C-alpha cells in the first residue's frame, strides 16, 4: 500500500512541475488568441472570400488556421457567413480549420508535444478541413 501511495505522490509532483513549467507558454498562447480575436472584425473574413468554389475553401482553411477559436463561436461565425452569402464549402473549411488547426498555438503545442508531432498534426488537420468541406458539399447536394 505504501508503494502505491509513494507512486501517486511522485506522479502528482511530476504533473505539478510540468504544469508549472508550461503555464507561461499556455498563458501567452491564450492571451495571443484573445488579442487576435478582438482586433480582427468579423467583416474582415467576409471580404476575403471570392465565391470561387475552388479557391475559397483554401482561403477558408488558411484563414481559419491563422485565426484560432472555440467551437461554440465557430457556429455563430459560420451562421453569419452563410447569411452573408458565403458558400457551405468555404464555411465548413473555415470552421474545421479554425477549431482544429492552430498556427497561433504551434509554439505551445511544439514545446508540450514535440515539434514534429505539432507540425504533422497541423498539416493533417489543414488537409482534413478541406476534405470535410468537400464531403459536406457532396452530402448537401445529395
């Protein structure tokens, strides 16, 4: 029983030290995301899109990758984009990239999970944002 208690204490100590070391990076990332979310108005996004079915998903994924956000807010933004005449393909690519790809969080993710993993995960998420958008458009047309 004492061995389990000692291992638990060691685990808690290691977890606390790890959290203490990463806290400044996480705090900086959260502040940067909040700052970018506040300085870029929603109308900026709608001006980027050209209503081109081939180019807009890439623009949506790229823009979503750069400006990270929460899933709850993405639904509100997506609804606004659709109301302003932006296509479902573009909106889906933007939302999926916005939630899954995080160029702003890349330094924090690299330091916590490793540079190679963070880069591969972000590239994969970017590609899947476009794939999910295409699947969404196909399902809408069916």
